[in-house]
C-alpha cells in the first residue's frame, strides 16, 4: 500500500511550496529584502486562500472555474511554463484586475496590504505589489491543478469545503509541539559558537541579534511545513468557517470492504496491497478516500516535484500534463480476500471465437459460396468473350463477300455515241 500526505490536497500547503522559487523575483519587483518578502508572501498566501474560500462560500457552483480560473489573465499566464522577467511582466500587468476579482474590491486589498506592511515594517505600496502579483499566480496554479485533475463543479466545491481543516489551529499546534524541541536543541548547540565567533570578530550585540533573527527565519519560515494560519484573515476577507465533516461513503465505512480494498491496517499482513494509494493519517485532518481526491493528491505531488515556478528561461517544448494510473487509485491486484463474504463472484469463462463450431461452419459456408460465385462469374465472362469474338469474325467475312460481288464499269461517252449510231444504221 502506498501512502500520500493529506497536505497534497491542501491549497495553502500546495501554494506555499509551489511559490517558494518566486521569492527573489517578487522581492525585486516589490523592492523588499528577502526576509521581508518571505514574511509578506506567507501572509499574502493566507489572505488569498481565505479570500478564495469566502468567494466560493458566496457564489458556489461554477463561479470559481468561470469567473476566476477562466479569466483572460489566467489564460495568458498559462502560456508561460517557467518564471522569468517576461512572466513577471505579464503578472504585473494583470495583477490589479485579478486582485480586485479575488478580494471583491480594491479597498480591501489596500486594507490587507496595510496590515501586512505594518507587521514587516515596509510600505503599503510595496506589499500591495507583492500581494496583487501573487493573486494572479495563485489563480493560474490552482486552475492548472484543477484542469489536470479533471475536477467538475461538484468536486471543486467539495475540494474547497475540505480546506478549513488544513488551516485550523489544532493542526499547527501539533506540528509546533513536535518541532519545538528540535529548534531548542539546535539553538542551544549553535548559540555558544555564535557568541564566541561574535566576540572573536568583535561584532556588536545588534549584529548578533540580527543573525539570530535570520536563523529563526530560516528554521521556521523555510521549513517544509508552512507557518500557522492566522484566523484574523477570516475577518478581513469575510469568510465564515463552518464545522465541515467530510462525508464518508457508506460502502467505504464497512470493515469488510475496507479490508477487501486494502485500506484497513488489519489486512496488511494478509494481502499484497502494495499498489494501492491511500491517505496517511494526520492529526486533525480527515479526508474521504475518493478516487478524484486521490487523483488530485497524486497530480499535486507530481506537479510540485517539477518545480515549474523556478527562475529559468522558457522551455522550447511545454511539459506534458502528469498522468496517474487508475489502478493506483481505484483498485488492487490481490484476488485472495480475507473472509468468505469477500470472495469475488466467479463467472464461466467465455469460449474463444476460433473454438466456436458454429462460427467456423458459417465462415466455411461463406467461403465456399464465395468461391463458387467467383468461378461462375469467371466462366460466364470467358464464354461471353468467345461468342463476341465469333460474331465479329462472321461479320467481317460477310462484308468481304459483299464487296467482292460488286463490280464498277465505266463507259466513255464517245464510245457510247458511236455504238448508238451504228445500231441506227
């Protein structure tokens, strides 16, 4: 059995890892330092995800795919397959229009930019450039992911309904509890060396504090887990979180069926379900094992592994969409069920066509009749040719005889006159 992390269907986690390579370009466009740009990107992603959830909550149905993912700006940006100055130029051109569509109005964009700028000690205009640019990239990336996964409107709504649990405080509290001892041990081991080095180099305490701040940024903000989500963004974007429990398929909820498809831990020692893709367990996260969701998770994993937003020149040939084997997400190859009730229904094997006597007789009769018809046609054709030849020869002989019996005599006028005078005398 192959497991995959539930965070592969989390928009927040996906966008956090997907947009990491864009940090230098966005920092340069907004004229921010790299630490400031990293903090601003994290806060902007939280605000954008919250705004998308609020948009889906208000409009529902096909509004996301038509009004957001189907925008002209998204279609234009999808022509680029890597991040460079050409891609950034197109992003900056469409950033305000996309941000107004996501946040509903420009006043809310300015308010959110003010809030982020106050936290990172930057100007509102700088943060606004980064925030609005991320809006275009986020719409583009989610549109590509949804198209590659072939999500319809109903599955899109279910996907958005699962997102609040990835932003809950319970999930990040558990991650922080596991990560704190590691960070403390690293700081305890590195602090004496840093202090000794600062004393030897005669650096000031202020420089040492700045280096410690950069270490903390590197340890927390650049880790594999995104920073905890600030629920304050719900108030700014107008999203109302609800306690959404994922609906399990009643067939999947039965113990025997879970064993039969290899999704029960009790069946692991008995079966050979090594080709089944399932979600691994995660604190405060509950996901239904549905085909479309597993396909979305696998495609998200493949898409992230390509690192398409890294700074690079535009490739000559665009990458092909990722493909996922349906056998990996829809069934297994183990035909040895655990209980009697799980035995598959046995059907009589169908007889091959080449062993069926009726079909062989029909083919033989058709072949014989076809051969006889061909012979008859050939014989009639040859007889007709002989008769036609004989008629032509007989006609030629008749014509020759008629031509030989006819004689043409020419008599001069003088001779005829002389003969007539003699007869008169």
